C-alpha cells in the first residue's frame, strides 16, 4: 500500500480485515439473533421514520417504480433538484424539501448512486429518473423512509434523508411466485404499463446453503408527444416511457450458528421511450428536425451491474457486519448540447457512454455493555472509491460565432476521467438511562479527496411520558460531498448571455471547481406520539439550516481574449427549510381502519429567496382500509395537495429582462379505490381505479406548472405462488 494512503483509510481497511477475520475464531455457540437494540434500530423508531411493508405494496401497487408509493409517506414529495422546473416530469424522491440530490437511496443498506453517471445541468438538474427503479416492486420486502436527524448517520448524501429498499429474504423451504401487473389509463394519450416478474427461493443444502433469484420485465409507454399542446406549449413533453429488465440472485452460506456469508449479484437495464423532452422545454431550430425524428425511439440506456459479499458474525462480546461491494453503471445515450437554450437537448444520433464505477467497503461492530446504565455502542468504518469516465460531457469547445475563445491555461481538449475517494469512521451509542429514557449521541468523521475533512454528529432522544405518550427529538449535523461533475475543472458549460449573472455583459462559461466545500445542514426535529387501543397520533416539527449549497457561481475567475467570462461552481451562504408532519390512525372497527398522514411546509427558502424545490404547501394522505374476511380486503384512498407556488426572484439575465411567471398550481385532490381477493393460498389478485374523478394537470413549463398529473386509470395484479 502506498505510503501516501491516509492513515484513517488504512484503519478502515484494518477494521474490515479484523472483523471479517474473526470468522474462524468465533465461539460457535454464539447466536446471531440479538436481544439488545442497537443505536441504528433505536433511531429507526424516530418520528421522522416511516416503513412501507410488502403488504402495503400489494394493496397500493406501484405503477413503474416505488417513488409514487414513497410519496404517500409524511415529509415526502416528488420534485426536481431545483425550483426551475427543468425536467419537470422526471421528478424524484424529495424528503422534507431538501431536493432529490439530498436523498440517499439504499438497497439492502448499500448506497445506489447510478444517477451520478448523468451529467448535472447549469441549474443543478439531471436527465434521469433517479435510483428508485432498480428493484422490481414484487421483490421488495419493505421500504424504510428515514428523515431528519436520524438519517445523518448514513454520511454523505443523506441531508434530506434515506430511502432503504429491503429485498425479500431467503425462505427456509423452496417456494416462489409469478406476478403480473397492468395499468391502463382511460386517456389513450397517457402511457400504459405492463409488468411481469418472478421470485424463487429456498435451500440448496438444508440449513447450510440457500438461494434467492428474482427477475422482472416492465414497460411503461410514453405519453403522446403532443399531450400538452392544448395547454399552450407543444414543446413541453409529457412523461417519458421506460423499459426495465432486472435479474438478481443471492447465495447465503451459514458457516456456523453464529457466522454467515452472503453473495449478491444483479443486472439491470433501463431504456427510455423518447417523446420530445428537452431540458428547457424549448426546441432550438438547429436540432428541431432531430428531436422530431427521435420521438418514439430509445435515446438513453442505463446498464447497471452490482456485486456484494457480506459477512455477519455473532460473538460473546457483540455482533459484526462487514461487506464489500462493486457496482458499475454505463449510461449510454445520445449526446446532449452543453450550451444555451438547447442545453440538455439531443444534438447527435451516435450513442456515447458515461461509465461510473464504485468500490465500497463497510464494517460495523455492535457492542453491548453496562457502564452505570445499559449501552449498545456501534463503531464503524467506510470507504468508497468512485471513478467516472464521460468524454461527451467534457467536450465543450471555445469557439464563439466562428472566433476562437482563448483562456490562458485551459485547453479546448480536456480529459474525460474524474475520480474521488471518501472514507469515514464513526461511533454512536444507544444509552438506556432508564427503561423510559433513551439517548443516542453520535460522532462521525468523513474525508473526501477533493473537499477534505468534515466532522458531523448529533444527539437524538426519546422519553416515555406515562403509558401512552412518547416525546422524541434530535439534532444532527448532516453532510454532502460535491459530486464528480461539480469538482471536475474539465466539465464546462456555456451560455451566450441569457444564463449569465445579472449585471454582467457578454457571454460566459461555467466550469467545475476542485476547491468546493461540502454542503452541510443542521437538522432538528421535536415531536410527540400517542398510542392507545389502536389509536395512533403524532406531530413533528422539523427545521433545517442548510449551508454551502453548491450552485453555479457569479465570481469572475478568468476572462477570455474575446472578453467572455469564466465562472465556477460555488458554495452559497445559507438556506432554510421548516415544516410540520404527522399522522393519525383511527380504528373505526376491528375490520375497518382509517389512516392519515400530513406534511405542512412552513418555509423553504434559499439564499436568494426562492424555494429550494417546487413542493406543495401541504400534503394530506388518507386511506380507509376494510378487511371483512381473511380473503377479501378493500381500500379507499385520498390525497390532497396544497398549491405550488413558482419562484419569485430572478437569477439570470433572461429572467431579469422578461420577468418570472406567476402561474401556480392550485390545490387539488385525487381519489382511488381498490380491492383484493385471495382465491386460495397460492393465488391472489387485485383490481383498482386511480384518480377516480379524472383530475388532470398539463405541463406548460410556465411558473410552477411543470409536470403532468395523469388522469383516471384502471389497474390489476395477479400473483400465483408455488
């Protein structure tokens, strides 16, 4: 190993090696099932944590990916990463208004960051659906949605929160299922969905070696290219189509009663069905013919392969879990313009590849002990090596209307490779001061190869008051490292003036900045919970102080011989997010339950006075669940979204000249109904109608009206087990 390897990185590798090496030194009589509660498990009982079960996913089937289901949890919206409205129909999971880039997606506790293979735009958006669609819905055991201070333990990228997709466990007996799902919109201009999948699992050698295998084929058609023409903007595309192919396997080897190894491998392919979407809802005359010709074809393909080896161990002093993973995402798509109004529009018909590789190591030890009061200490270390190769996004030349633009020291031909390394060590302790009082202090140190070191941590607590009341809260400093594009000086975007800072003249370039600081946020929450005889109620106030958000900057760093300006990505001073979320569950009858949750966004404001992302003022989700028999169940659902206001502060020359639209999306509600029936222990089905009253919103890309709300649709699912 190089003498220049950071000492704490060597420590993390040593920790990983030691914990894994204990495999053969363990007491074979130890048991993996623990009777103590780790800090992580205690944190997952926080008020800012929700859980969606496999049963919930059967009762409310996802149309294509899980984002629509996760959206029904408190504190969750679907938005773009900024309030510009770009890529309006590619909204992703946004927790507490912090934006999708601050939502960390995990699969079985391991990060999924394939969206980082897609270049970031001048305004901070990506032409991607995100990472919520890599696991077929029918292969999911549960989804954990973790918001606020409880999410800070997961390190970089979790400032808004974490969505952990837990896949189905391996079964003790051989069994499996075949699933079919269809969603058919009433409006033929909206895309239909059909999905088929399988899941098999069981022992190979009884009590020693077992397996699981799942696969899925999924197709959602694109909306008609002219679906939004009646709303006055024929260039504002509807929802893009997608084809998914997924297959994944798992082998589990029980080395002893207290030791096990698990090997996971998977491959996924996502291909789009293009319907004319452009970043700025504007088709430039120079590529209008190409955009028209591409409609209905596949213009972007994502290939993801992933492998992981996990060791779990039980010892007389505690438990350990260590894993090593490797994933590779190849983002194969047609080249996109890197300048001006056409930025993000396809401008060629030859596919180019962006290749992202991630190597990760993680090791944790859970150590129970008594020191005056019971403790469960968690100590861990992590390491990530990320490498990106993207020649297409680094091809910005320096030619301005036929003239060569020269910046001293910057070549017009630049490299396509970018890389970064991150490592961390952390500790957190679940302290049971009394059976009713728990404290969880935590401390974490992260080091990023570009932005340097960062200390974070926090304190969470819970206090039982009487038999039915519980008060919980916490404060934590969360952290996000700059991404591979923002720190790469070879990544340069160009605007001929309209996107330049207000008060400047000429044209300007924006380049990556290797000296960016990490984004940070002080996340705070406090709330109370009530439980009695099936009644449940909670309310939580959250407040985030967001610092050093990364945006394109306005500080001049160089000027060309033609007089054009060069700026960098920069850190902004501050932003503030605050709101209230909660839930209410009413047991109307032993066979009838009424469940509700709500989110109220009190404040979302960046340093300029604009919202961080376009979120409804409030959201109310309600479901009336009826289970008259063991075989039959039915659900009536309702969601009310508050109004969505657009930006009010201009940020570039075009907006300063033309002004901003005041168009907002008014409050609206959606009703749905479904019923399921278990024909026998092997066969069950479900039929339903979404958006019963056919409420539609057409995308105009004007103000806040940046997305399509699909109308009434009929859906059904059938599961056959064996």
